[in-house]
């Protein structure tokens, strides 16, 4: 049995060479909430966790900004006010 050093799994995960575009696609699917089990397993084995964090924060910020713009547009158009 080999000795397991703490943090070794994370170091191996950070060396993964998954593309940022693939990571962004996986994050967008997760925001939508629909993902096949086989695709999820493939993502977990190939994606770089750092890319997943950056893409998740980026998509979340874009989502919030999009909602703010939509609300400002609706309120400014007079449809929501009486």
C-alpha cells in the first residue's frame, strides 16, 4: 500500500488539461440543471477545478448583470409601474 500525501489529489486535478471552452459549456449546463450522468463523469475526470471556479463565477456575474439589465429595462419602459 502506498502512502497518500494530503493535497496530492488536488495537484493532480489542477494538472488536467481540459479546455476552458469545455469547462464553460459544462458550467452553463449546470446552471441550466440538465446533464447526463456519463457527461458528468467525463467532466469530473477531465476538467481543471480552477477553470470550473473561474467559469462559475464569471457565469454567475453575467447572470446577475443580465437580470439587473432586464429589471431596469422593464421598470424604465413603464410596463411594471402604475
